[in-house]
C-alpha cells in the first residue's frame, strides 16, 4: 500500500490557517488520506481554513471525495467556540459537497453543533470501512471523550482524534463525556491496534507529532492504572 497511500498530517496555524489565532492556539491536526493512483482523497476533521485545505490537495494533484469526523467539537468540524466561529464541515459542503462520514451516535451532537442536517451525514458503526480509491480506512468507535468519538485505522496508522494523545487522552468533563467509556475505549476498543502501528493524534500536545502504539502504551500515563477503578480514581471527573 505504501506506493499508493497518500497521507499528510497538517498542523492548523502552521501548515494552513496561519493567520488564525484560534488555530494557532488549539494546535489541531487535520489529516489528508488518499489513493495516489486514483487521485481520490478524504480529509479528517476539516476546520479553520477549508479553502486552504482544498488548495493543499489541489497542489498535490489530489481531489476531495469525502470527509471523516472524529467527533463533534468545533475545533474539529467547525461551529462556535470561545465566542469565535470556526469554519468546518458546513463551509466544506458549500465548496465541495462530499459525504461526511461520522459515527452514528455522534449525529445529533454534530447537527446541534453545526448548521448541517442529518441528511448531510453518512452514519457508521464500529467496524465499517470507508474506501478512498482502493485504500481502506477502518472505523473504530471509541466513546468517552464524546458519545460518538471514533478513530481511523489505515495501513498501520491510527488517527485517534481526541480519544488518545501521545501524552494523555481526551477530557471527559464536556457534554457527552464518559470516563468509564473512555477507559473501555483505551484498554479494549484500541487493544486490537498492534504495537507497531503509528499513532497520529488530534492535537500537537507533545514534543513529537506521532509515535508507535508500543511507545504510547509504555510512556503514556493513562495506561498506568491496572483496573477501571484505579483509572476512574485518577481520571474520572
């Protein structure tokens, strides 16, 4: 797959949306994944500068055929946050009307957070696959940060959104958060992801932008507790 996989990790505020102070503050990653042979690509968590993301694809000779959302928070899919309006999937649909792939449990949260309707969204369950060209992207439902948070697995890469960072995990004190569900997602739902897979998180909250799952499991303090009770004592809130 290496010869045909197109994979780019873009940092908001640096690689695009350079003049946006919220993008620089939030340090979100946006991912572009595609099939070099067919020229098709999808964007994961489009936000801040939609035209800029489309321009990156065009410069790389790729065309957008879909979008995937890890979860409903405005810094990932657009909407209102901290008194600011962030561009996202609504603006994307105006510029490039493509399918927006989301986890089924996240649909009502996304429609409340944005101006899109459920007819704009393609709802999935865990285990579904989204094909971009001939490149399969596996969908893993990982609730906890939000009810419908999901991760994406493609060719040995795990794009985790805010479910898991290199150092830490997503917070659970926002609407829809569930500490027990996040513990289950980290220790059971993601257990199938092999140690040699590379983790690509939703934010640059560490010195490095990616790491193997083996290193993440070894050094990330969220994997220190030996039971759900211990985990909830440390992270339940």
